[in-house]
């Protein structure tokens, strides 16, 4: 089991940047694939990006390639999501998620096993 706590969300204008962080509990962080998933009001959770245990492999939703970058620091038990050129349609609650399944991180939101409480990102036009 792992506990996840996100931070770094906020209200920004279109075109701004934000970096989200997710701190994980425990001493087994490097055994988890990590991902970011978002949920806009009235919509289902949407997979954003996943990163493998070592950080070598990353998988992005096509619409976010080039604007979002995931990284992890296994020594700090933390995964990050750097977002640039934010758009109003990026407004959502962003969740950090963890999975132990498979060789590669899941590319579906519902395939992750553990979730943080989420952090709100609001992008104004």
C-alpha cells in the first residue's frame, strides 16, 4: 500500500506554467509505476501521463505531449508534473496515482490502484 499527497495546484492565467508534486509514503516507491490523471467538472477521469518504476519509460496522452512533462525522484519518493502553456481546458482536479501491475505503467486511469486526494488546477482565459 502507498499513500499519495499532491501539491502545487492553483489558479493561473492561460499560458502560465505550474509544477505539481506528489509525495509518496513508504520505502517501496521505486517499485511503483506512477501516473497523473485529471478530472474536469462533469467528466470522467482522464489519463494524462505515466512513468515507469525507474523513470526511463514515459507515456503521454497525445494532446499533452510537448506541454506536460512527468519526472520522478525515487530518492525523495516524489513524482512531478511540469505543465507549460496551460489552457483553460486543462482546468481539472489532478490526481497522482500508483500501480504495481505490468512491466510498463498503465495508460488507462482506471488501471491504477492507489490515488491521492487530488489538487485543483484552474486556468483562466
